[in-house]
C-alpha cells in the first residue's frame, strides 16, 4: 500500500500547479485586528461553544445503547450509521451552503443537531437510536464542513 501511495502521489506532485500566484503582503497590518471586529468574534465564539458538544454523541451513544439492553455489536454499529450520515451531510449540506449561504446553513445544522440531541432522551429502542444516529450524523457532518 505504501508503494502504491508513493507512486500515485508522486505522479500527482509532478502535475500540480499553484492556483494563483503568490503576492507578498506589503503592509504590516496584524491579523489580531480581526479579533476586535464584532462579527468575527461572535462567529468564532459560537464555533468554539458548538464544537465543545459536537463530539459528545459520538463518544456516549454506544454506552447509552448498551445501558438500554442493546448488544455491543449493535451499539458499535450505531457509530457506523452516524459516520455514514456524517459523510453524506458534509457533501450535501456543503453543496447546499454554496447556494443558500454558509452562515444560514451553519445555523440550520447547529439547530438540527441540537433538536436531534434533545430528542435523544426519548430514544430507548434500537430503531429509534438508529434514526437518531442518522439525523445527528447528518447535521454534525454539515457542522464539520461549514465550521470556520
């Protein structure tokens, strides 16, 4: 596998070209000025707080399922459902964000993830946990792809 990767990536490296020429920055402005802008600070503060809870369902869902009498193999299968839905959500919601606006879609994904996690409390059977895993994974994938 390593040999295949080296050969394939070497071929890619031969044909790579820069997308745009490098233009050096002539002025000495600091990027710290961005932190004083209200919109920038709000965006990154919101991103920080939403990312704190983003990974929790991925870590706690299997244990929650086992506590409700679901087998170890089916509990770990929930992570697969969540991961597949996350991959689909990254592509689909990223594409939708190109047409509808990135901040609107980021808000929608954060809201959808919060609502689905709120509904997690009512999930006690395996089919309901599958539905939760798919919905949360889809919205979490959107958050991951749209996060600044």
